[in-house]
C-alpha cells in the first residue's frame, strides 16, 4: 500500500504553526542560552532596521500662538522675504532633513534584510551579510519612497489645498483660525483609508515579500507578485494571520505598559537624563543656530543610544515578530528554506522523508 499524503492544513493550522515556530525560534535565539552580548547585537540590528523608536514629547504647540509663533516675529510673508538669512537657513534645514531622511530609509532597508538573515541563520551579524543586501534593499527602498510619494500626492496635497485658507491666516497673523468641523471630518475620511492601505501593504511586504525576495533571489518585484498570488490563494489564513497580529500587538502593548509601570524606577531616571540632555541641546541650538553643526550629531547620537537601549530590552518582541512573518511566509511558500542553526533553535523544518517501503519477497530473494 502506498502512503497517503497528509490532508492539506487548514487556515487556523497555518497561523498556529507559524506562531509556535516563531515563539520557539525567538526563545532559542535569545534565551537558550541567555547572553548579554547577543542581546546587544540583536538590539543594534533592530535599531538600525528602524523597528524601534524613542519619542521625546514636548508642548511646543502651547507656544505656537500669538506673539510666540515664529511667523509673527518675521512679519508674515513679507518678513520672510526681508529676512534673507532666515530663508536660507530654512531651505538649508529642509535640504538637510531630506538628505537625512533618505539616508535613514536606505540604511533601514538594508538592515531589515540583515535582521532577516540573522533570524534565518541564528547569528546576529553584519559582516558578510550587509554587502549582499544591495540589490534587494535598493528595490525595497525605492518601493518605500514611491509609496510615500504616492501617499503625499493622493492624500496630503489635496488636504493642503483644502486647508490653504486657514494656513494663510496662521502664517500671516500667527493665530489659529476657527476650522469648520466638516473640513476636519472630510480630512479624516480622506486620509484614514489611505493610511490604512499603506499600513497593510507595508506589513505584507515586510512579513511576506522580503523573505521570498531574500531567499529566492528572484528580485523584489517578482517576489511581490508571487506572494500576492499566494495570499489570494489562501484568503482565510491571511485574514486570520492579520487578525492574530493585531490581537498579539494589543496584548503586547498592554503587557508592556503594565511592566513599564512596575519598573518605572529603573528606566525613569535614565530616560529623564536623556530627555534633559536633548532639550538642552535643542535650546542651545535655538538660541545660537550656528551650533547646529555640533548639536545635530549629538542629538542624533543621543536618539540612537536611546533607540538601541529600547531595542535591546524589547528584543524578544521584535525577533518574534520577524520570525513569525518568516514562518507564515514559509507556510504559504514551502520553497522558502527552513532556518538553520543548532538543534535547540527550533523552527519550521521541511517534512521528514518517507520511510522506504518494506521489503517484498522478490526484493529479499534478489538480495
């Protein structure tokens, strides 16, 4: 008798198997054994991949009214024309911001493939991996740039035109005009679906397309089309995976908030110190703008150190998310190779080969 192939896995099985595989992979990479150096390396990769962010809140909006609004001190549009130096500084600041943003997006694109390879191989390293990410990372960078430009054209430009009268009053007189509620509702109804669509497409690309592009070598565009067809072929599993990701993100957020409340004494003092340093540098730059040449690298360094610290502490969460997307991509596309590493790094493995058929009378006589 020939062995019957196993029945096809259901949608729930695909999601639960990928979840279990990702959990085993994360615990194997970070906790078996537990090494501080490995956590620091994982945190560095996560920070460079742009997955962790440290925000420094402030109440600048409280000062952008009346005489404290910058435009009022320059006398509106005429003042900007008279203050040529201020205009040059603003244009230079915009140029620097664009250069830094593009550089950040490109470096982030490359390190997302480095992080992916680290989860696959079980080794958080940059050497030997970063150099081979050029083609796929460039395609991913161009995709992000194109989607942000498209979002700006279809979402923000029409809204900017709709809000132009209010903005003109704001810049000329330094006061916030009364905004019609209908305009606010129309803005939300127009932008929210576009932002949601970009969020879903970005998640699809990060979770499913990048593993296919990196492991198959066929390129970003071909991998995008292939995984889109696989998602269409498994709509139930894809919808359950998306729902599970949302539920896990909510649960993780609640747990993190609870842990932050319990351990506030441990992180509040360092974060307060970092915040005070950043505010001091920002105030010094505002008082004497030429200091930007010195304070900008310091501000970026302070921000990166804070991001690295956060990524290191939350490394299990980010590694699990990356492993989960990779495991689910392999459920949809079995050609994606299983991750490698020691035996304690459990993960999705190819099915075991079928045992040879039992010997018959003819084969035993020949032997």
